[in-house]
């Protein structure tokens, strides 16, 4: 049976809670002193925003806790996947990731810059996809470190969706959006994603993944099963699995256990806060259509009309960040 540890953060530090969680799930049975572990935070904005991305404090605490078990820890993410991408190098500089790596003695990796391996994923009609060789061949286990938030296109971004950022080429992510449930499920298997540490200090409701209303939650979740983590998070966020296509796919595949099959350290009901909700603006719907349709995705992102269409859209929608400034910073 799956195991999950949850506790509040108000009376203890990230590090204490993560260490307690890893002990509860018997993390020492999953890795040894020679194991190579990759930690995948959610770094989906140019600078830190509560609820939007994993906090730097949670990343550092997770690194320190993992190093109790093995010295071979890597941390990283890929460049953003939107039409106006930003470089992970800028994010690392702005949130102090390189300094953290020096303090903790871990390697900070930029997945978009690593050598890639073409892998065949899926059953029936296999799909070829480039993934970082580090994740497919070199590590023994991936630990995902997401935040509980709603997502205007996927419903939520939790323990499975965070690994969409393991696809190193932003254009591949745009191209594959209409197949996200299937591809995401297979990517998680390809990169050996198993353990989740959910940074529940803050969540994000109303919109997402880049902008919404931050919600103070003040809990931390550690589990040895991504499906168990997704199930518990959706229960706490009060979002039905039926409204999340990629989680319906995981459930149909048999990898989303019911709550009754998850062993927890305590009852999860006290950790429910307000009900999370997703509210799309009319300017979100063009992107949603492109997310669901190969033809519209090609028109919106890869056709000669793509730049013009985005300029028209941004006459009505405020940019998520300063695209020009981030493009310049990424080239420096």
C-alpha cells in the first residue's frame, strides 16, 4: 500500500518535516548511499511567487534531507514552455539556486542544456521524444517537488504534471499539449518519478499556472507514490479527479489509488482549507483551444501567423511577465 505523510509547517521547519516524511515512507528502502537522485522543483516563473512555484527554502530543505541518504543529488528544471520562454539560468540566478548548490554540495542542472536521448514512449502507436539522458539513463529515482495549484489548461498542476518540465525542448511541450495525458504518464515512467514532496506552504487558486490567488495552506506532504500524492492533494483542494483529464488517464491505468489504500500518518481532513476553484477569463480560451487541438496549436505556435496572433491577443491580455527583458537576460 502507498504511504503518505502530512503535517503542518507552523510548528516546525521544512527540513524537519521533510526528514520526518522521508522516514515515514521508508525512503531508505528506495535508495542507497550509491543511488543518484534527481529533485525536480516547479520553477515556472522568472522570480519566486508564493503558490506559483516551489519556494527556494523548500528546495534547499529537500536537498539537505535527501543528502541524509545519498550524496548524489541533482536539482533542476527546463526552460519555460510558453510562446515567450524564459531561461532557467535567469531563474537560478534570481532565486539563489547556484548559491544553494554551493552551500549544500549538489549539482544544479539546466535540463534544456543537457545532452538528450531519443526515447520511444507509449504503447500501441509509440511516440519518439527527446529527454535528458541524465534522467533516462543516469539517475535511479526522481523526487518531484511541486506546489498545489490550479492550471487553466490541465485543471491542476501536482505530482504528475510537474514532470512536464522534464521535456527539455519548450517547442516539444507546445506541440504535445493535445496528447498531454498519455505523454505525461509515459514521461513520468521514463524519468523514474516515484516520490513526491509537495510544498503546501502556499497554494494557488482561481487561475494558474503563472497567475492566480495565493492561498496560505501551511502543510507539507511526502509520499512514496505520485498517484497517492495527487489523490490527497485533490481531496484537500476539493477538486474532483473527474475534472482533471491527465489524472483520469492515470486512474484508468491503475496508478491512482483510492484514499482507502493510502496509509497516512494522520487524518487528512484537518488540512482542508477553502475550496480551490478554476475561473478562466475569455482571453484564456484561445490558449485552451490550442492546448486541445493539434491544428490550432500549429496555427498558434508554429505557423507564419503565430506572432501576429499573439500580438492581437496581448492587446487584451496583460503579459504574464516582461517577455523582452527575460529574453535579453536569458542571452546574457
